[in-house]
C-alpha cells in the first residue's frame, strides 16, 4: 500500500498524510462493496502480499459461477 500512497502523493500533489488518508478511505469503500472475504484479500494484496492475487481471482471465479448457476 506504501507504493500506492507514494503514487497518489506524487500525482495528486498532496502530502503523504493526505494521500494515506485518501487511499485508506478508498480501500475501505472497496472492501465494503466486495462480496464475502474478497475485501480482506484485496487489502492484503495492496499491502504487498502478491501471493493472494491467485486467491482473489479464484474467489471471484467461485462467486461468479455461483451467480451463473
């Protein structure tokens, strides 16, 4: 998540503290909108745990196949 905070700081021209607050707000919003345990996996991915990408994709596939029958 630090990389994302640095990117927001640079591109938006705001302080690191402001960027951190913005990123945390957006991540919280996304987590609240995601089904089941996906939100926690997204946060884990943003925290730098790249090994969870496959888990996120698998969970999305499982949820989507459940919706489609």
